[in-house]
C-alpha cells in the first residue's frame, strides 16, 4: 500500500495529528519525520520494520479500538486523500474493468488498511491485527502482515475465494515482499527499493514508477456523521511503516 497505492508511509502520515491531539510527544513526531525520510529514500528492510512495529505497538497500547475506528472513518479523506497515486487508481480501475478482484495486503494495522482499501475501490484487504483486551490494544500482535506472512495471507485468501494464484497479479515496492511476489504468476514492482529492483531486472519483472498523487475527493464522498473532536488517530493498530502490497486477482476459471 505505502509507496504503491499512497505516496508515503500510512503509519507515519498520522504522526502530526497524533501530536496535535496529545497522543504522542514532540520527540515522537521528530522520530516519525526522520523515519519517513529514510523510508522514502531507501525503503524499509526487515529489521527496520520490526523496530517500527515494536515502537508503534508500544505507542498504541491502551488505546480504545472503537475510538480509533471512529476517528479513522471521520478523518481518512483529509489525511490519505491527497496521497493516493493517480497511477494506482488507474491501475485498480483497469483491473476491475477486466473483472479482477482487487486485494490490498499491508503491514499497517487493519483498522487503517480496511478503510483505505474501501476508499480506493479494493474488493478485500488484509492488514496487521493487534491483540485486543477489553476493547483496548494490549500492545501485542496477533498477526503481523509482513514478509513471509503476506504470502501466507494471500494463499489463504486464494483458497477462501477460489483464486488461481498463477493467474494473479501482485505489486510491491520492497524486497521484504519477495515471498509474496513469488507466489503469483504476474509479479510487478512499483517504486522498488534497490534490492528489489535488482531482482526484478534479473528476472525480467515489469518495473513501474508511480509519482503523481491525486485527490480522490471529487469522486468519493466523505463519510457522514458527527465530526469527532480529535482530528485524527488514524493508525492506532499499525505495526509497521513503509512496506505494503496490493494485488489484483482473477477468479479461477470454471
């Protein structure tokens, strides 16, 4: 999703609203800004993702899950709308025009991945799931949707919906998503990091460049309901910045 559908880390995009509403301190904002800078220049490797997961799960421990979901719904367009790549929206439109299901699979928290996926027109989504105790995040991870786990999630989804993975398309920017790309018949890299670009070149995989964020506001209405006082919590359950993936799948032919 990040650097594939949207132009920056979905996790880090919400750091300023967090600060404005007192959820994080100034030091955390500066750390997020630096992490975003590194992420945009070089991508995130597995170790960086694990460190970010630990940082964010600790940060959101104790947050009320329903409050997070409500605020995400009310603020999603303001935060994410300007970041969606025009090229990604066109690609999604093209695949849906061919009768393909569109699936977003991301290391970010499911509370953010699901509404972003709906916003861009995806059919299904899979994100990281946090352990919830008495309606609040416990600070532990139930399913970390990154690396090999993305491939596992995709294979499970294919079994549930009768997708033929050899006919499916996958798009990613990160070398950590290599297991997922290898699981489908049509892997494509988008804005790849150096390591993934090298492998794509060696294997003859298509390489796409997305560079034009465009607002979806004109064609996707804002959610209805009373505005929440807090401007954004956004990614309360996210456990990793940067690396994400979305795939477009064709149903198995009968």
